C-alpha cells in the first residue's frame, strides 16, 4: 500500500468520519449542512453509512465537511 502523506483522509474510515461528525455536530446540524435524508429522517450511524457507501456524491460532501472542520476534532489515536 502506498503512503499518502498529503491525503487528509488516509487511514480514516467512513464510519470514523461519520461518528466524529455526529458526536461534534449532531444529526440536526449535519442535516442542515448536507441535505440528505439519512441525516434528517430517523437518522442513525448505520443507516447513514449504508447510504453514503452507495452514493458517491453524498460521501464526497461528508468527507469535505470533515476536512473543512477537522481542526475542531480531537486527534484520532
């Protein structure tokens, strides 16, 4: 596997990204930032992951939100 020193998402799973965003912002705020039903209608981590894994444009928006705000989160151990 190649090293990706400049990829801010390298080594971070989608589940970790969604969990961090939910813990920091909550589903209400995520639903306002990214208008997708998995954040607004009966949201859960599991249903969000299922949707995001099948929907590249939505995943890109979630990853972009994470990158934009990563300075706010505690470092991942």
